[in-house]
């Protein structure tokens, strides 16, 4: 497979771009400003998160992209590109069976404005159009209603529950698994086009 382009990706309101080393301060500030909410659901978001954590994340992110293992983007507003809004990632769970997964977080003072839904719609275009995935999943901790709403708004189907899937704050949390198949993505094409606003890179079939 050809390398995924590192060019920034755009939607109505946001730019998604690969991480650079100098993003560590901005990402640390965003995580620290959202600590309570991130800590509730994400295993890496411990309460003493500091710049060293962001530096390690960015180093791994750059390496993973180079090795074609995972693709992480920093979310930035088009009208305020220096402020870190959150992260969105796509990675392969199985290359042979073309299954991928999406993960995201949004800084707390920007939530409930449709950020995650808009950038995840853009990430779905990349997953299905560019990475040629057949199936994309989301794993969501049981009880995380905000993330479940994102999955629902994007047309994912709730497929079942993975018991004690991920340990967060020392406790094993059950996660629901949500799936979207390529033909469902094509059927919902107008939904994603509407959410994203741009069709850059997306070809209707
Ligand atoms: C989950 C998360 C990414 C959502 O980001 P966001 O930009 O606010 O998402 P959107 O605005 O696109 O959609 C959120 C939806 O959840 C709803 N919502 C938010 N909090 C809610 C709650 N406590 N109960 C029920 N619904 C809730 C919003 O009203 C919105 O739905 P609506 O459009 O029908 O009104 C963000 O809250 C976050 O980063 N949380 C912490 C980390 C995390 O959970 N990451 C995902 C792991 S799977």
C-alpha cells in the first residue's frame, strides 16, 4: 500500500494535520484543561499528565505514521490554528481483513459543538476512500454517552459488548463495539459529505 499522504485534511471548520514535535506544549495544555473528562474514559489521560507524556505520544505518532501502523491528526480550527482542539486517529486492527479503528478526544471547552462528529466523518472518508478499509470500528466504554452519540450520528451499528476490555483508573471497563461497513458508508455518503463540507479526496462510487 502507498503511504498515506501527510497533507492536512480539511472540513467545514477544522484542519486535521499530522503531529509535529513542537505541538507538545499545545497538546499538554489541551489535555490538562480537560483532565477530569479525559481521565474518566481514556487510559493514558492520568491526572499528572505533563509535557513529557505529550512528547512521547508525538514521537510514537510520527514513528507509527512512518511505519504505516497508525495515523494520528491534531485537530485545529481553521480560524484559530494555534489552539489544540483534540486528536483523531485511524489505525488498522487487521490489514489482511481490512478492518480499522477510529479513536478521538476533544478538549472539554469545545465539546457539544459537533467537533468529534465532523472530524470523525472526515476520518471515515480517509479510512474507506484512501486506506480502502472494509470495516471500521469504534470501541466505547459503557456509559460514555457523548461518544455513543457520536457513533449514532455517524450511522455506526452497536454490535456487542467486550467485557473488561480496557483498564482505566485501575478499573476494567466494559466497552461496546460499534461497526460501519463499506457499503453502509457508501449508502450514507451524503451524510458524511454534509458533515465534512468538503469532498476533497472522496470519490462517490
Ligand atoms: C466523546 C467526545 C469526543 C465528544 O466530542 P464532541 O465534540 O463533544 O462530540 P459532538 O459534539 O460531535 O457530539 C456529542 C454528542 O453527545 C451529546 N452529549 C454530550 N455529553 C452527553 C452526556 N453526558 N449525556 C448524553 N449526551 C451527551 C451531545 O449533546 C452531542 O449529541 P447531539 O448532537 O445529539 O446533541 C468528547 O466528549 C470527549 O473527548 N470526551 C472524553 C474522551 C472520550 O470519551 N473520547 C472518546 C473515547 S471512545
